[in-house]
C-alpha cells in the first residue's frame, strides 16, 4: 500500500494556495468540518509504525459511498475508529492523522485516480528526502505497492499541517509516462508483488466459497 513516487511524473510539492479553488470544490473537495478538526480530537488507536497503520486498516470495511458526491460526509478519524467503515476519504484522513503524529511530513491528498479518472483521496509523505504514496484501500496487498501503480494517481489538492496551522496546495497535472529505460524494472516489480498476493488470496477465496456451498449442491 506504499510506493515511492517519481517527482518528475507526480507534482509532490504543489503550489501553496489560500484555500482550494472553485474547480477543486466542484470536483468534490468539500470537507464536512474544518480540516484542522480532523487533527485535534483524541484517538484510541495510536500507531508507532507503518505496519500498525496497516493492521488497523485491515480491520476496516470499505463503504461504497461516492467520496465526491455532493452531500458526502467526511468522517473524522475518531469516528472511523468506532465505525470501522468508511470510504477513501475517511481512511485517508485517519491515516494522515497517524502519519503526522508519527513525525512524518504528510499530506492528505485529493484528486483523480484510475483508468476513468474517478475522484479519490490518498496520503503522501516524505522520508529521507524521498516521497511516498500511501493507499489505505490497498492494505490487503501488503506494506509495499508497485511503483508503477502510482502513475494512475493525479493530485489536484493536498493539505499539510505544521503543528500549528493548515496549509493547502494546488497540484499541476504531469505526464505519467515513465522513461523506457526504467519500464522493465517497474513491470518486474509489479509482477513480483502481485503474483505472490494472488497466490495467497485465490486459495482463500476458493475455500471460503466451498464452505458456503452445501456439499449436495456441489454434487449436482
């Protein structure tokens, strides 16, 4: 669920703005509460490692609510800990809060992702001069995510916190075509991560299906 970003393909810094513009608000960046509200209420779960963040996310159920619907509700982190059910925004807000408390320079990010450019939310953070994307909804995959998967993420707005105040950033759209010289390595990395995942997952799915189907129905 974590992969290093390519700064020349993904605008990691952005341009500081006073607040998200009208275009960002029209595409869904409309927090239910002031963003700082998501960082001030006490939490029961305090993570100290990235593995612990993933362990919590594995206990959460993904909702099918459209995160960029006109009346979407942005669930605060302390509420998510109670419901353990949320969409990409809810999971990203909680993850952002945890990374900040762990000392990372992290941002809550909204934009578009996927083949059809659907509205989405995720988290980015910096470590040792490198920038990483954390996708809370891929916690089942493991701690690592293929770097080539980051090419499908297109940020429009991100939110940072320096311990005192909130800052907003607007991001430019960049070309997402990686240089040909690094493409074979990225494809191999994708294979090396996804094949073991499906090798573990498919037998579990088949066992789960078999347990739900009565033996008599199988014989028929």
